C-alpha cells in the first residue's frame, strides 16, 4: 500500500505532532503534501496511532510521545517510499526536488496535450515557486544575521 502521493505531488516523510480531541501525540510518522499541506498518518503507523490516541484520550493525557509506546522501523525504512524525507533533506532540497518532478510532468502533459493536467501542474509549480522564494528569503535573513 503506497500512499506517498497527494494531488499529484510526492508527499514528504517526517514526524510530527497530531491532536486527537484534547491529546497531542508527538513524533507520529506522517506524510505531508508540500502543495496542499495535507497531513496523514503513515500507513505503517496508523493502527498504533489510533490505539494510542484512544487510550491516551480515555486516560485524559494531554501530551504523549508516540515513539515511547511503539516500535517503528528506522526512518530510512519507514519513509523509503517517499521521494523526500524531512529528516534527511533540507527544506530547500525538498522544494527543489518537487519543482523538478513537476517540471518533468509538465513536459509530459504538454506532449500529451492534456490541458487539465497541464493547468494543475502550473498551479502546483506556482505554489512551489512561492514556497521556494519564502525559503530563500529566510536563508537570506539568517545569513545576514550571522
């Protein structure tokens, strides 16, 4: 079961904090879409996440660490089906990789004459370009502060 794609973009493998009712669960293996920001629990962690979330909520726990209660494969194994991994790739590398893939797909959609797909890819590229500009701005501010 490969769930590493969303709205045509490759989802990024990472760990994050999710909220289940009133409980925050930290270090949950998640997949994040760099275009629409959709987040989903990694399919290999989904059952454990759901059980831990229910138990923690039932015990009125405000914060809990997923990694303290589960045995997940190492990140390299867990996120092997992801093109990018936030634990090993910088934000700039992630966006650059996503732009490269979208440009490759744009060439294919143009060659096929698929206008709808082409427009979707152009919209995705516009979002990724804005994200790239933001990242470059942050890098510039950080460099001038040093």
